[in-house]
C-alpha cells in the first residue's frame, strides 16, 4: 500500500513510534522484548501493531523488522510464566486485515525501512 501522508497515517506513525519506544525502554515490557530477542537474536527493531488486554494475559501483535508478525501472550499475574509466541508471515497476516489496519501495517513497514 502506497503511503500519501494522510492524517491517519501520521496518527499511526506517532502511535507506532511511541509503542517502539515503550517496548525498548519500559520495564514492564522487558519480558516481551526479551522473548522477542530470544526468538529473533538478529532483530533490529519491532513495532507493536495491536495490544489486546484479556482476562489473565495481554496479547501483543508485533512487527519484527520487516520479516514477520509475532503474536505474544504475556501472563499478567504470574511473571514466571514465559510469554508464548506465534509467528505468521506478513503476507498471510495482511490477507484478512481491514483497510485501517493495512494502513497501520504499511506505516510500520515504512518506519522499519527508515521512511
């Protein structure tokens, strides 16, 4: 998807940059970052596309570099439980996305590429 600099794209850019900063700097996200680095030791960057709070865990959908989408489930109460990670290719993830989420993914991919 070609980006054109709309307000929506700029909004997502700001949110994604904040999510990236939070992932790398906030202590409460350290388990997520550690799990990502463990499964992708060559990882250069990651952007949180979605955060879904659930009853006992938080679910994060994260773009890792420009290669893969990871779904990470983090137990909210028991810090000793290792987060679970499922991965899917970007092309497969894109298949059923609504237009608004396609825009968010495109913005995240542009950020990964330094645009």
